[in-house]
């Protein structure tokens, strides 16, 4: 069996995974800094992840449709609905990773575990991406860790300044 990897699906999944890890970590750490009730932190995080996953899926659909319309003669064989669904699932699954520690640990510990888990997953996603595109898995892992880590750090710093 040969699985053909559609480029646009691949981009959707990578985009969804990375964005979910970065933004959910910011959301969950931000909320937990201001609220101590674990149930509220978890509920708010779940809401944020679901809303964001839907919004990203809608964005994926519209932006990919625009690209398809722009070059009609191009070789786009990807289905817009599948692309949007992949974005939704990638976002939802990766978004649960920074939330999960809050189900187990007290917020102070969960915050640290959450950031570490998100960074470790970014590294893993980068590694797998490198394997898939056959271009230095380790290099790809470090690159995604740095890019995602920087975005996460900026989010956390801004959040901390504004106390959101
Ligand atoms: Zn396409």
C-alpha cells in the first residue's frame, strides 16, 4: 500500500500542531496565573482549544480555497474539507497536551510541566517532520523547538506583563 502525502494536508497538520502547542500553553499558563480554581482553568482551556481549533479549521478552508481559486490550472488535488478536518484534529489533539498536566498536578507544578510538555512535543513534531521530508530530523527538531519556544516565551512574557 502506498500512501500519497498531499502537501497541503501536511502543511495543515504541521501548522495545527505547532500553533496549538504554542497558543494553548500561553492560554493555560496565563489563566492559571490569575485563577487558582483548577476546574475553571481546565474548563477555560478546553473552551479556548475547541474555539481555536474550529477557527483554525475555518481559516484553513477559506485560505486554501482562495489559493485553489487563484491558480485553477495548478495540481491541487487536496480536498478542502479534509484539509480543514485535519487542521481541526491536529489542533485539538496537540492543544490537549499543555492542558493535560492541569488534570493531574496543582496549578503551580502543572504550569511548569505544561511548558515542558509543549516544548518536548514541539521537538518531537519537528523530529518527525524531518523524518518525513528526509532532511535532518535532529536539525528540524531543534528548529521547531526554537521557533515554537520563542513564540511561547513571547506569549508568556506578554501575558505576565499584562497579567491576563
Ligand atoms: Zn490545495
